[in-house]
């Protein structure tokens, strides 16, 4: 088996962030020695985007927000399921990750960032959601594929991504009958309850292979809920 080659690395508050490659098309992103993403094991991330974006196929010029670029795999899945008049904003905190996806990682996503439907927002997706919660509904779907999904440590009421206030802002940033999907490493019953309290109807899926516990919440904001 071929060894992994480290293509780039940088210090982050979570630890050393590394991009590794093996062969022509196999990549890893590792942070603090922990595998954050693998190009060969992205079934749940792909499902996250496909399941929601195919529901938007009949809408005129749908707008989608993707929180977290990663390897661009979620973005690619969204683009493949969306119509040609769609607009996609992808929010990414790390400038190096954007550079990787435009460079050595481009094959992993079929160069998704080069698609003319895509705009990159360099910054925190929660800040962008808060802005549109105040200015008016902007997105037909919001997809959160972040470093950490909902779990025990994200349960405080003021959690900026998954707490009740954050979910209220997400609802306000969505258009009528908008969709909200979230990737998580594991299921989280409290997040289920918070989604219900926020007025979302949702399904919880486990699309990974090999017993993977990865979880995808697909939530729907119905008019009048």
C-alpha cells in the first residue's frame, strides 16, 4: 500500500491541520492527528447535499448556503443535484482550505469551486446566517457540514450553530418552505428536540456504510409552522 504524503500543514486552534494524499485521487484532511475528512468515505456528506438539493430541482433559481467547504465534496454533490440557474454560497473560515480546493484537492470535487454558480464567503457561516435573519429570507436551503455536528458539548442554549437562538436565526434566513440539513458524527436526541421546538419537521438518517454512526438531519420549514 502506498504511503500517505503530507502536501501542506498549518497550525490552528484545534491543532495541526494537514492535507495528505495517497495515489492520484485519495486525500485526507487531518487536524490534531484526528482524521477530519476522507475523500474515500464521504457517503454521509454526499447524502446531505443530494437529499435536499434534489427537492429544489423545480424551483426557479434556487439559492443554497453550504456551511463548510472541506474537500468540496458536499459542494459538488449540491451542484450536481441543482439546476443550472441555481446560486450556491459556500462559507469557509480557513483560507488555506479554499486554496487547497482550488489546487491539489480540485480532483476530489471535480473542481467545484470553478463552477460559475458558486460564490465563496470567507468567514463564519453563523455570521452570514445572522445577517440574513435580519435582512430577510435569502436561501431555499442551508446545509451545515462543519467540523463538529450536534453533540453533548453543543447543547448550551447559546450555542452559535445548534442552540435554540441559532435555529431561530436559521429559520428566518430561509425562504418559505425552505430546507435545513445538518451533518453530525453521531445522533443527538437533544438536537432533535431543539429542531422541533424551533418549528422544523425533520427526518434523521444514517447513510454511512460499515456501521458508521454519522447522522444527517433533513429538516423542513413548512409555511405556518
